[in-house]
């Protein structure tokens, strides 16, 4: 082999070996685009997930949306890679309603829905005519009604989450008046109603503390929020790296050390 050719081969061999596995692996996916709605999830991602992804050679670009519908549409259209703002029940309902194929790949620490009041303390007696604001979308309405049921303010019948309405209240011995509102309006409504069931992300975004709620929901796994991607991307390497970042000791330590997350429901991988 001519000397020039041998030198060229040695040079290429050195370059390939000097290139880090991260750079080679992520050459086709160097940037991950992630969407959020107002709430706490972007803070946890920036503090605990982005540093883990940077170790693997990724950069992260953030996008903010006003509503979950906009955030899901952006994922479905491939405008962004993932969003973090919804639980599995909502995600499944969105797919069924829109014929989309989004999938959750990992659960994330999630603030539960809570019942709040600016007018009444925890031990105040509920009286007939008191107004309680609840979400007007069926899935989250059911969660709010469960809180009121657990307080023994009402009795409700079982129903499919996507079909729940105020008519599912079959007994109202306390005489409360249920007022359906848009989720995001609930914190502002506290000035006008006696109580409001506020979704956790909107509660924190508006400055409400989970520890000050009259009652918090008993949050089950389907209502813990997830990172959502297109189903076809669920097995992509970058998606797996997001999952690994959430499972990392670094992320767990970040969440446990941050008092901001007091009251959050933590996924099973924290145990």
C-alpha cells in the first residue's frame, strides 16, 4: 500500500476513534424540541432533565403553548418532539377524539388537583348554597367530583371519564352549587366562589400551595402526567434517553431537594 494511502487510513482511524460515541450516535438528532403549557413541568425539566440530556450531546429547545390541545397538535404534526402537560386518561381521550397516535413514554412528578378556598378554612362547615367551581371538561370534572365525594359533600355514579357531567351527581346532601369553569379560570374564580377544584399545574402557576389545599385528590397512576410523543417515535433513541433522564439519580435528587415539589405525586421509579 502506498505510503500516502496508509497515512490517510491512519488519519481516518484516529478521527473515528477520537469522535465520542455521543457525537456519532446523536448526529441525526442533536436537538430535542419539548412543549409545555403554563405550570411546573418546565422547571423540573430544566433543572433535572436537560442536564442529563446534555451529557449525551443533546441540546433542548423549549416551546410554550396556551392549551394542551395546541401542545398535542404540535407533537402530532412533528413541530415538536414531545410535550409534558397531560395524564394518560386525557391523552387517550384526545387520541380517540382526534384520530391521533400520541403515546406516553414515562411518568413525571405531578401536582394533584386540590380544593381551595379564600373564604373558608379546612374545618369550616359546608352550607347549602355554597358555590364550588369545577373543571368543565369531563375527564377533570370527574377528578373534582371525586374530591367532593371523598369529603362526603356529594354522591356520584360511576361513569366513563369522557362522559362525565354534573348530572352524575346523584345526591347532594350538603346543598352545594357546582359551577363548571375552564381549568385555567379556576384560580381566579376563588375571589368569587366559596371553593374551587384547581388542577395542580394551574394551582402552582397561580401561586397556590398544595400544602394549603382544603383537600387533595387521591391521585392514581392514570392521572400522573406523562411525556407524550408520537407513537412511532416511542422507541427512538432520543425518546429512550428522555426516559433514562427521568429515571436518573440526578433527576431524583433534584426533585427531592427542591421544596417547590412538596405535595407532588411521584412516579413509582422514585421508590
